[in-house]
C-alpha cells in the first residue's frame, strides 16, 4: 500500500482580508446592538 505524503496533514487556510473584515463588522454590529439595548433599558427607568 502506497501512502500519500500529505494525507494526514492539512495546512490551515489563511483567512482573507475580506473574511476578516466581515467578522470585525459583525462583531461591531453585535456590540452596537448590545449597547443600544442597555441604553434603551436605562431610558425606561428614567
């Protein structure tokens, strides 16, 4: 049986700039939603 030299070792793919930018944008959106919900809750008490 012949084995392939790179059979078990899969090189992790480097993330592109576009993927990284999308992830950062989504992260910022989630933080903004969280902060806006907190401030809305604070306004309810005033």
